[in-house]
């Protein structure tokens, strides 16, 4: 990995016009990781574009430094694209392959679509991979970057709750605090600016919770109608599946959301079930404990649930 970090940094230093990109519908890690390099690359005189196709961007991340610099327009000529937290090239929303691509990620399902691929499935966040790359090259991390790296870490570890959290993660967090991050500021920005529409949506969604497989599997539904009645937006559905997983007996929680192009499924597991397998089966991807996919052109919740029940029955069987 150290060799890759050096090779990637060398390529960055050689490039003049650099695009930082993350996957469509970015989460805190995707956006935080891509924003984190912006001040560092500007400082060393690079022309930098932060690219994302999503409109509007998730507003709960608007406190990240340089959030307002994100654009959905690519520059005409650029030498290098760096992608963050993005498992496959098509999720970037870029048609033409760039001249050179550095792919930085921690998804086990990453398809290695870059010219340089820095994939660390053990990393707690893609921002940890970025951090390790910066450290390997003795790059000083300014406060603006540290806030982005830290926020990405907090959001991708469920506030330091997941198995991916190691001594290294806390060492990194401590170092980022030394770089100027105020953890209470990030926590307030992320978790104390809730929308009433989201709470109203939660109330409606929780009513649909259904347990099966001896209580080990929980389903929760979000329909278009619920979103319309409550005035909720897609961002408001982000953590519903996590709170359903919190039910004591539940090993796997699954949220089904009615989207324009089909039913989006979000899967979360607690102790042992590998939900990435199921997501991959339906054309999606993710991690062992958090994964998702969209069942295209399918709008029948019961049909999808029955299909998933069969898959889930198998993966919740084995207990540790
Ligand atoms: Mn991530």
C-alpha cells in the first residue's frame, strides 16, 4: 500500500488540472473525501475541480469547507481524475474515460477501474485511505481538509460504532483534532440540525416495520406517498434502516424505497450476515454490514420482499 500511496502522489504532483469526483448521491464519506484534497492541491498550485453529478447535493453536509465549489460541469481538458468512495466507474456519472484515473476506495466490491487503484476494504472510510496517503507522503493536513476527513470518518463508522473502528481510527481522529477539528462542531452540524419532515417520515415508515425469520430480519417501507405527505426528501430516508437494525432481535434490516426507476433496497447487518452478497446479486454493491441496490422497473413491494426473504433466510441462518 505504501508504494501505491507514493505512486499516486507522484502522479498528482505531475498533473496540472485535476478533477476530484465522488459517486452519485454522495454520502459524508464520498463528499468529505473528495473535498478533503481541494485545499491541499490548491496550495501547491493545481487547478482543481470538485465534480459531482448530483443535484441538489445533500444539504446536511453543507458545512464542509468548499462545499459550494462542487460543480456538475467537467473542465474541457484535464490530466487526472481522482475518484473517491466509488465502487464502479459508471457511478461517477462521467461518460468519457479520463486520461488518467486514480481510484481511492474501501468498498470490497470495487471493480478496480482506475489506472492506479488504492482499495483498502479494511479502512473505516475512504477518507482514511486519503489520510494514509497524505501521511505516507508527509503532507501537512490543513484544518479545512481535516474537517472533511473527520466528517467522512464519523459518518462512515456510525459515529465510531462499527467493527471497522480500530486503534488506528482513533489515532487518526486524535491527529485530525490536533489539525484543528472540533468534534462537537461536526457532531452538531451532522446530528443536531434535523428536519421536522424527516421525523414525520420516520413515524410513518416505522409503522410498516415487519419482522420475519424469527425476528432476525426486519423490513421497513418508504413509499412515494409518505414522502409527499410529509414533505420529506430522499436524504431524509438515509438513516431509517440503521434505526430499524437497532431492534434487539434483528440481524439484518432492509429498507425498501419507492424511487422513480424502481425499488431501492438498503441493507444493514449487525453481527455476522454479509449483506453485500445480496446487493451484488441485484446489481448493487457495498460492504459486509451496509449495502444497497436498486431493483429497476419493479414497484411491487410485496414481490421484492418475498424475493429478499428467500435470500435473507439463508444469510441469517448461521450464528456465531
Ligand atoms: Mn465510504
